């Protein structure tokens, strides 16, 4: 019989109210002990694993499995998601761990954007970015740009992550912990989450949806404040539509026609533009949520007014419910593309607006913090993705939710 549970987390001394538990406050030599012997978990219960990502109901069941009352699970929920506990010592002894990883590197840009490099259990590094906006229609906003994979197998021609190769999919708790790390770093709540960091979310849809559930229900970020971005993976947009989320779907389009798109996004060969547009229309009809088209402006490649006109025609062909988000290219080491001049950006935007396409130009944030997706990780971790080392082959088989 093992005495359980304990927290190595200063503010958690109050968890001594959790009378069944022994509480250890970090940085303190004092140990509050309430001796409680817990029965072992019965054999048919959930195998020990990671606590982060578990719902309140799951945690209540866990408490019951440990012979405790259900409300202990509610307390655990509070500790994980509100108090952001990093260690529950005796639960660790029982084989459970919280699922939080250390910050390997933090880079702050002049505009307040902070990029974190998180070191996962297997030493893989994953990027996450916190983007603060002081006043957005009166209320401060903090956006977490989260990764869904370590690296990415899709190799879009303008992307640092694609150049670094692919290692593995992230687990849902490894996505959720990015948001908690941003909240801790900024010492305030994340208001928006965008799945626009490393990786293609639709190649890891099952874990992305589990993370989405946790972010929405446990961390209480509104579904409308969450954006899932994709370059397009066949069958997954319709799969996502069946979940009828109130989140925004963002399609990384980058070109107004198939031929040009294939040059910029090689994976586009397997998913014709018409098929993507058809699936986006379906998504809009199923969810009522407007689809956003992300369009990275590359000087001399896709930024001519003719491209804007073609894009407007494409969008009108497929009906209402679309928005275009123009993203002036962020320079990436080893990539030849250039950022267009402001004059070209404005002309492109005006050509869309005059054709009644709603458009915004994304403000570039954190340029000096290696802000382009994948850049920071590439600085610190090259070897796992270099040929001849422990490279895992891209796993293009999709882990989509049923
Ligand atoms: S842009 Fe996105 S999908 Fe394309 S290589 Fe980069 S991370 Fe992957």
C-alpha cells in the first residue's frame, strides 16, 4: 500500500485540502503529509499514462479507480489546467505523469512575440509561439501558434519546417502543453489558438481533435477562437466537417491555379484545387463557418495583380463564405523566395477588394525571433533529420479521427 499523490508546485500547498494526498511544495523543505494508503488500481482500469489531456470525467474515474471520491478528480482537473501543476509525485510512482516538458530555449522579439522550443520526452524539439496583441477591439489577445508534428513531411517550398524533414506526430497532450507553456511564459490566459506551427494538422487529425477538445472544454478556449490550418490532405476536410466544430478552417492556398500551386506546394499534386474548393464549400455548408484562405505572397512568383484577379474568380466560382488572408513572405534561410514590396502587397489586396473578396493582410510579427515556422528548431536540432542518422521515414498514412 502506497501513500500517494503529491505536487511539486508552490501554489499547490492548498492542495493539502486534498486530504488523501501528501503535498510537497517546491522550493520548500516542508512536506505536508496526510497519510492515506491507496488501494491499487484494479486491473481492468485504464493503464497508467499521461494526465494532461484527460477530461474532468476521466479524472473523476481515475480518482474512483484509486479508491477516492469523484471530487478528487475535479481537484486534479483544477491542478492540471488552472494551477498548471507539473508534477504529481506519488501519482508518478503509480506510473502516471503530468505530461509537461521543459523549455529548451526561449527567444523574444522586439514586438513581444515569444517563441519557445520545448524539449519532449524523447528529446525531440518542438516550436510554439506566443503572439500578444495589446488591444483587439478593446480586449487584449494572446494567440498561441501551436505545432502538431515534429517537423513536417510535406516540404512546401517556402517553409523552414518542411526543409528540416519529419520526425513524428505529436500526442494530444504535447499539443496542449504548448498552450500551457505560453500561458506560463506570459503569465496570462491564451485567448486564441492557431494550428499553424510545425506540421500538417490533418496528417495527425485524431490527436489534433483530442487536443481541440481539451483546449475548448478543459482550458476553456472558445471553439471560435481556435483555427485549424491545412495545405490540404485528401478526405480530411470532409472528415473534419463531420465534427461540426465552430472553429475556423484555414486553407494554405498560396496560388490561384493548380499549376502554380504544385510548384509552391508539391503535395498539391495529390489534391486538385477544384476538389479542395468543393470540400471547402461542403465544410461551410456543414458548419456555417467561413473558410479562410491563407496566401503567402512571394515576390515575382504569385504576387501579380493577375494572380489576384484569378484568385477572386476562383473564390466567386465556389460561392460565399470565404476570406483571404495575405501573408507577406518571411525570409527563410536557404529559401530563395523574396518578400514582395509593400506596393505589390497593397495592389494585390486592392485587386481582391475591388472584386468584393474580403481580405486582410497579416501583420508580420516577431521577424527577429526566427518567427518563420521551423526556423528556430532547425537552428537547434539538425541531426535527427539528416540523412544517414536516425531519420524516420515520413509517415504519410493519416491518423484521422473516425
Ligand atoms: S507550410 Fe505547413 S504543411 Fe507546408 S511544409 Fe511547412 S509545416 Fe508542412
